[in-house]
């Protein structure tokens, strides 16, 4: 299939998706419903779905797999868009990685993170994401919150100094991904504001290397407005990456197809990204649902991409002068009506 291109768009016009998007259909209540596709075999599937930039965790593509992954990406016309250390899958991180109360675990996490920096560079990705999924607590007083925060500052500083020392101006940039809950009841770095605050506390030398990877579902799980979260990142100059999907109100993380639940808000998001001339990769973090058959596993990518293309094109046709007029006269209900007209 042809590459899906989002045009006209500043900077990168190809779409991104994670190898984990094409999983075997597990959920917390049941095992796989499809045969597990070996990770490297998902590379041609992503290419077939029109993807340009792939993303992977260290537990999916390890340093040892990197040369083979590169070969496959080259053969299928793909690039590595983002790489990320998994701080959540291994039981050793059951109580956190950078914030674990066990100093040996914190050391192990740092070791994995530094290794991931090298693999990010080896695979040619410009962005490394940190979703510190087990950082947080289920029981109050289980951790000292102030110590936990300082441990994250220490951890990210160490990663930044390592990358700067080894790669200088060629260092990858780091995008921290907030999430309010799941798997922990309460997660540190639960929203964009917390991540920006953490970045403000990092050493000045490494601060420019750190930004945010806001994800649609993660904001909406907390009942927050995703567009405002993205705008806040843009205002701070910290929108380093983006994870697009959708979420059916405030509940467990669903990773539904982009554009599905709140298309009007997603249209507005496209308007804001266009107006900001954002140059990064538009990447999907979606999850092929448990009910989809093996042969239909890429439906979630096709649906997300088609929705994004449609919404991006409609957003380009939104009359900015009209929007400015509605703002100036404070006719917000009329603005909502105009957006709906652009959408439908
Ligand atoms: C969890 C997520 C993660 C992160 C990924 C790296 C499995 O809710 O969204 O996806 O995006 O670990 O960025
Ligand atoms: Mg994500």
C-alpha cells in the first residue's frame, strides 16, 4: 500500500505507529485472542498499512535486534520514529523504575535508559520517549513523594548528561509521556503540567533536551481537555512528540482509533497543530482490539489514518478569519456550530 501522507503539513508528513499497536489482543481479564506476531514480522505489516515511522520499546527491539530491524526498515521504506525503554513490563519494575524504593532497581532503570539512548541513536530515531508507567503508588505513604520527585529529577538529569556527553548536538531529544493512572492507582507525572514542572527542575544544561509526549487518551482519562494540554506544550516549546488515539470518556485506557469518539475536538486539534506549524511526526498509539481477527489486525491503523487525513484536510479549510471573528465577538456557541459545519 502507498504511504499515508499528511499534506500540506510542515516538517514530517508521514505517519508513525508503534509495533505494539499490533498485539495479540490481551487484556487484564484474558489472554491473547490472536496469534502473537513476532515483533520484527510486524515491520512489513506497518509498512503495508501506509506507516512511515515506526516506534518500539527496548523489550520489543533490543540492541541485539537493532541491525536486523534496520535492514527490515530499509527494505520496507520505514524509518525509526521513536524508541523507548519499557519501565513497566519487567517484574523488576513492579514498584517503579526511577522512583523505586530499592536503589538497585533505580540503578537497573538508569542502565536500561542509557542503553536505550544508544539504541535510539543506532536505529536513527530522533526522539526517545519515557513513559514511566510504574512510577507512582497504590497505597498512601508507600513512597515519600518528595524523594520520588527528586529521584526522577536525578534519573532524567543522568540520562540527559549521558546523551549530551556522548552525542552532543546529535543527541536524541527526550519526550516524557504523562498518564494519570493505570497501571498505578496514582501516577507521578500524571499530566502535562507535572511534566513541565519536572522539566523546569532539571539541570539547565539538559533542559533543552527534554519535552513532552502528550497522548489523547491519557488526558481524556483524567477528564482533561487534550487540546489545551497540547497547546500548553506548544506554548512551552515542549511539544516533542505526539500520541494520537481516542478514549471513550474517563475510564481505563482504551487506545481507540484516532478520530473516533470526539471528532470535533480532534478537528480543533488539527487546526491548532496547523496554526502552530508543528513539524513533528503525527504518531498513533492505538491498540488492535481483542475482537479483531488476525487478518484485520491493521484495521485500527487504516481507520485512524483515514480519520486523520480527513480531519487534517477539513482543518485546513476552517476559515481562520471566521474563527477570529467568533472569538472577538465572544460568540462561542456559534463557533461550535461553525466547527460542526466544517466537520459534517
Ligand atoms: C501507555 C502508553 C505506552 C507508551 C509507550 C511509550 C504502550 O498507556 O501509552 O504505550 O506510549 O510505552 O511511549
Ligand atoms: Mg502512548
